[in-house]
């Protein structure tokens, strides 16, 4: 298909305008990239100079005291309660393995056997009740420690400004 000279000139002019538009768009995008990089640098400076100190100050003022108090509660209340419960359980286990206790249990069994009947085990024994009691004691100790932890948190959130305000006049 052959084009007339007039159409060929129009197409060449249109092609040149399109190329010029493309070049100008490339320049605009290059400048936009430079502006975006500078904005990123400025945002990093702003974050380092303004935001980070405020976040650190908020952490030091609000979060650190609470975590320190919670750590003190765990150290002073929970750990000793768990240690006491565990120590009690271990001492009961040691007593159960003592030769004197086993001899006493054996004498009780022979005294029961003197009745002429062998006692059949019909339900949970002493060990079951002992384990349940120790578990209950440990559960109460843990519940008490948790209660103390949450009870102590109420006093940490008292605003400092409330104490400095003058009383209201009627």
C-alpha cells in the first residue's frame, strides 16, 4: 500500500511528536525518581530524629515499669509458690519411699489380713487423694500468684498530673 506524500509527511510529523512526548515523559519519570529518593531520605531523618526518641520515651515511661513490676511479682510470688508446691510434692514422695513408712503400711495390711478376708481394691487409694490434694494446693498457689500480679497493676497506671492539679472550687 503506497501512501501519498501528504500522508507520509503527516505520519512522519506524528512520529516525531510521539518521540518528543516519549522523551519528555522519560525526563519527568527521572525527576520523579530523584524526588522520591530525596523524600525517602528525609523520612528516614525524620524517623531517626523525631519518631524514634518519642517511641523510646513512651516505652521507658509506660512499658518498662509494667514489665519490671510484673517481673518482680513473678520473681517474688510465683516462683516461690511453685517451688514450695514442688518441694512439698517431692517430700511426700520421699516419705512414701521411706522404709519405716513401708513397714507401717505392711503391718496395717497384715492386721487387715487377720480378719480372714483379703481386701479387694475397689476404688481410688490414698495415693490418688494425695495427688489430688497436692495438685489442688499447687493450683491455689498459682491462682494466688496470678491474682497478685493483676491486683498490683492497678496502682501502676495512676496519672502523675492528677496530684499536681488544684482542687475544684464550688
